[in-house]
C-alpha cells in the first residue's frame, strides 16, 4: 500500500471518529447532524455531479429506488445514532453503530 493511500485511510478514520465525538458532545442534537449533512452536501455534490453527469440521466426506476432506499436508511441510522448518544456513552454507542452495518449486510448477503 502506498504511503498516500495509507495516509488517506488514517485521515478518514480520524475525521470519522472526530465527527462522532463532536456529535456526542453536542448531546445527540439533530441540528448538528442536519448542518453537517448540509455541509457535506455542499462539498461533495459538485464532485458527484461531475462524475455522474453522463450516467445519471440514463438511470431508471430501479436505480433511483436504490438511491431513495439508501437515503432512508441513512436518515434512520442518524436518528438511532443520535438517540443513542443522548442516552449512553460514546464507548457503547459508537462500536454498536459501526458494527451493525456490516452485520446486517452479511446477514442480507446470506439470505
């Protein structure tokens, strides 16, 4: 693995953990998640548009359904995560939240 790839992985992990620490300190406030989501959209939407400008117009109902389902699942994830941060310690909620996605994905792949 190249040093730059390794550095990007470490940076992504630090940003991810940092967001969760700040979300916990914000008391699991949904406004925090909303504003950080808006900020992420403003940063990444132009890149998404640029990369998908030739392909997205060809999408049908199935592809847009997957996008909509992904959006609903992400909203549910944030709601549960933030409620968890309001009720329990970061050291309990964070590992459960991070482990639930791969667990559910592997269970769905088996079925």
